[in-house]
């Protein structure tokens, strides 16, 4: 049951948008994906506020290779870039990005277990390296839990504050990611 995607938490998406946060949609792979099921999954995305990128969760894209054209059409209609997760091979992603005229952006994240080993300064250093050296355009920031394994608002504020300060100091802009135009 844990491997099934059961939709997206729409109430949370709208709440996040009301606080000025951007939305990334990460789509899980499912067996026997076809044009109709892909269209149904993508159908609701256009109403999500602040949608800034679409990415995929698993090592293969749903419907690939048979329904690559449907994926291209659906992502293209959303008018947002495809996000490529750095250091994570996904079968069909390169062809999808190429078919979208390279309208893709690189996403870098620090894993949920990995973040526990970093101080805020170390996490910022790693994220900035991805931005400066590998052109990461989206940073997926996870927060360190406290001793009770709950999200620590203080550590989240510290990490985000330092990240924002460092990005601005290096003349990077904050907001929706967009690919370089060729």
C-alpha cells in the first residue's frame, strides 16, 4: 500500500500557496499507464496555484516509452519546466526533456536521513555548491528534526534564512525556476 500514489493533498497545496510558497508536483510510476490514465493524473494540476515544476518520483516514467507523447503534451500544457533530480537516473527523462525542447531544470536535494548529519552552514554550503557548479535551479530543502523527531521550526528558519542570505549575496534570484534559453 505504501507504494501507491493516492493523489495530492490539495488543501495543503492551496495553504502553501497562500503563504507564498511554490508547488512542485512529483508523480509516481504506475503499471500499465496509458494515455487516458496519464491525462487523468495531469487533469487537476492546472488549477494548482504557484505550480513551478513537474518531476517524477521513480526510476521509470509512467507510460514510457509508449506514451511519451502524452507526457510531453500534458507537461507542455502546464507551461512549467520538467525537473530533473540530480544524481537520480530516470528511464525516459532525457527523451522527455528533449521532446519538451529542453525546458527542464536541475533539482538538488539533501535526503531526509542525510540532513540529520549536517549543520545549517554545512547544508547551505552543499546546496550553494549545487547552484554554482552544477546549475541547480531548484533546491528541495528538508529540515532537521529535533530530539523528539518532530520538525524544528527554529532549525527550519535558520536554514532558510542562511540559504536566502547566501543566494542573494551571490546574486542568485529567488522564485520560480526557469531553464536557460538556448
